[in-house]
């Protein structure tokens, strides 16, 4: 059986992306007012003082909680032609407690690319678990752009030896390669490590303000001097299919063709399979009967 860590999939809508700017701004103003009016001071931890003539939060309360100017937020709700940054708009979305669909809608109305939410980046698409089971014992996993391991099969757990035993927060391929013990099973790791860092840096371009990404990079740079050196080189590259060798303590040398398949339109979730690259590897896997 495969192991799936995050089974919830979230789709993001861009249905209004082609509307003219003025119409989008009017829609943005109405959307913000409707989201503000559905919240109460109690829901966001504010004391209730005096009578309130309008339902929900006041504009100044939203501005205060989001850490933006009252005048700026008022203009945003009035549909004025201002250009909010991704970071500021994200703060407004969090203050208004928008769900992933609403947050994506907000960004589209504001003329910004809709960011994949954390749930979207951690979502395992329906059918992926069945695919993992189908190709077992050939190793395979589902990972996000941050290289978090979202799902994997028995073959993958056997190849790397300890995925089941890892704490949830440590189930990240980059982390295990630079801080964990995985390079002991990867005789060619020295030729792959620079590429892995360059891929991670390229992927982070869409997540520069994401706290989870920043926390991962901070930890890697702190715990691995080797990663820190490579990160400071600012190299970027795209993932590509390779042939990789592994040295398993029981099965000896194994060779696999790695193949990446992207499972979401945003290219945030990928399926990686390890196909035996020679008959000897295929025979060893077949004999194991995992």
C-alpha cells in the first residue's frame, strides 16, 4: 500500500482573469466588502465597543489587523486603480480569513497571479495513490515544489530505508539529502547535489514570501554548510529525467531511470517514478516481493 500524507486536493479558479481592469476593480471592491461584513470582531479577537451601524468589521479594523494603512485599504475597497503587492494582499486575505478559492479569486481580481495555497501545494491529486500502488515495487513518490514528500509506495520506502520512520516535518527530499543519511545510499550524490539546489532555488521564485519555504531554506543553510555554499551561487535549473544509481545495504548496486510527471496545471505537484535501468535491478526488485 502507498502512504499518502495530504489527501485533500484544492483547485484554484481564474475565471475573471480576462475581465477589463475597471470591471475587475469593481468586483474586487464588492468582494472585499462582502468578506469584511461576514466577520465579527469576536471572530478576529477584537473587543466589541459601542453600537455598530454596519455588519461585520470596519475598514479601519481590517487595515489594523492586516498591517496596512486605513486610507490604502479604503481605496482598495473603493475600486481605485492602486497596485497592491503580493505580500500585502496576502495579509488582507489572511485577515479576512479567506479560504484557498477565495484567496485565489482575490489575487485574480487584483490583477496578480493567483498563488497556489499551502493546501494546494500539499495536495495529492485523486488517483495518485492508486498509481503508486500499481507500479510497486518500482519506487515512486508524489512531491511538491518544495520537495516535501506527500505520498510514496513501499518500493520507495525500501530504496531509501527510513521514510516511514521520519517525523512528518522531516519528510523532505532536499532535507534528507543534505542533513539526513540518504547520500549514504547515493554513490553519485556529489554530481547531483548542485543540480538539486538549483532546482529548489528556481522553484522558490514563486514562493519568496511563503513562511514554510523560508523556514526550510533557513534550516538547510544552518544545518548544512554544503547547502549554504551552493545556495549562495544562485544557480537555477529545471528538473529533468536522469539515470541514478543507489547502493542498497541488502540488494547492492541498483540503477534507475527517474521520470517526472506533473500532476497539476501549476506544476506544483509532481509524480516521480524510478524505473529499473537494467535487467539486474529489475530482477532484484522482482525477487524482493515487497
